[in-house]
C-alpha cells in the first residue's frame, strides 16, 4: 500500500504544471539619501517567492545591507513582497518590512517600496526603491538599489 501511495504522490508531482515558486539569492548596491546627503549602499539578500496563480505571487526575504560610510553597521532586513507576474520573465512588486538599526545611535526602521525583477534564465536583475520610516523624530530616508542574483 505504501508503494502505491508513493507512486501516486510522485505522479501528482510530475503532473503538476510548472510554477514559479522559487528560492533566490542576490547581491545588490545603490544609493541612500536624506535631506540632500547621499551615501552608497551594498548588501546581499535571500528570499522565496510563492505563486498565487498564474499572474500573482507573494514572497519573503531576509537581507544584510551596509551604508558604505564610517560609523555605520550592517542592518538586517525582514521583508515581504507581493506582486504581479508580467509575462514569463518579469515581476512587478510592492515590498515592505522591518530593518534593524544601522548605527549605534540609530533606531530600527519600517520600510515600504516597490520594484521590478526580470529573469534571464536562472539569473535575474532587479531595480528597487524603498522609503524608510524612522521613529523618534529622526528624518526618514530613501534608497534605490539594483541587484543581480540567481534563482533555483
């Protein structure tokens, strides 16, 4: 009986249409700015996207980013994203979540933004904008980053 159940499960998996459920890892870089000041940023991220049908998806992402100036530290992000699939290779999405503090006197921030990701086989490129909502009367800031990665 166990052999029949395993064979049936394998048949269902093989017969299931290919979905874009995918894990991904990337390297990224860009610029962060606030009140006329700007600095370069660099980081890495890993995530997983799950299909909600043929045209939409949701995903989760963890990241580690650093503002490339003195007196800053690596900030860790915990984000979600949701969006629309544009054809076979494109994804337009909204992204948001929480980032830990990036300096000893800073506070953690909530983020909200959007982006576009385009696949080139197992590789992809993306561009993303985020607004960082800072608490405790400190100024908000914005960032734009480009990333390259692989999905599997």
